[in-house]
C-alpha cells in the first residue's frame, strides 16, 4: 500500500486501459478519481468498488478540464489516458474529427498537466503517466490525427520530464500495441463477416498482424507498469517511452 495518502486522477478510466490502471493504483492505496463517460449505474458501481470519485468532464472542453482539476485539487499522480480514434484517408478526413482527436488525445494532457504540476512541485513528489501508443513510435495509414497526437504525447512527455527533473516529479509514457479491451473484442464479429474470416484469423492476421508475440496486451499488465512508475525505485525513470506491444516497434 505504498501509495496510501496519494491522489490519482486517471482520465478515460470508466473502462479499458484507464480502469485497469485505476484498479492497480487503488490496490496500492491511492485515492482514485475516475473520469469518463458511460452508464451511470455502472460508473456508480465502479466508484463503490474503488472508493472513488468521478468526474464526467468533457476533456475536449478547456473550461470543463479546469473545473475538474479545481474540484479534485492536489493530484499527486496524473494519468492522461483518454483518447479516441478515427480512420480515414487524409484528403477525406473530417476536419471536426481531426480537431476532436487532437483536443482529446493531446491538448487535454497539456491542460491537465499544467494544472497538476504546481501541487506536485510544492510537495516535491509527483508522477505524470501518459498513455501513448505504438503509434507514438511508428505510423499506420489512414490514422493521421491519432498518429500525430500520439507522437505529440511522446514529445510532451519528454519536455515535461526535462522541465520537472529537479522537482521530484517524473513524466513517462506507456505505448501499448493492441490491448484486449471490450472495444477491440466487439470489433471481431463485424470484421469476421466483412472479410469472411474465422475469429482466429481476424485475431492473428488482422488485429495482431504487427505484434510478433501474437498476444494481446492485457489491461492489467499496463496497470502493473503504471504502478512501477510510481515507485521510489523508478525515481530515475524519466522521459521514457515504455513499449508494451509484443515487439511491434522492434522491427
């Protein structure tokens, strides 16, 4: 319970990767603040499970970000995880989708970080962990906004790491490949139908085509890595981009 007395705010944490990180930090004693959308009853159940508070702030809205950070002041651990995706050729990419993806996947992390940093510096301890992606290190076609945002997150991570290096605050990002979440699982039946493939073919030849291990990253594995980055033993891990992609970006 080495995080007892620390407050952790995890954006995009009502499901998937963010929820797994929230559970992992809670298991080590952190007070958790969840953020995200979803079924109200399910969110209430998660808050009961984790003894957590919840913010439904829309992170594409600066005013709502500022209100969230003011309400849940004194954040010791900030996990910028919220994100979205859209797939389209550049010439057809909807401008509103580009703007929203950049706002949520990149700009929101700037705003939450700038508002969390003063407390961290005052306390002489803090952890900023950004969920990037294998796409922070490599690209895929038709994902221009997502790739641009994730490359930006990697750069923001490095910049914050340098600025805060002598303040007891570390900033790192985690770059997963394909993670086994309900969002991914729910894509499989439609892909099977569209491509005339079996479930196994979709998983191995489509979703896991670039992951040499042919294994999905499990959300709990990302949670464990986030916990490690909060430990005192990781105080000199700073500005790093931690790949957890089964070897995807080793090529």
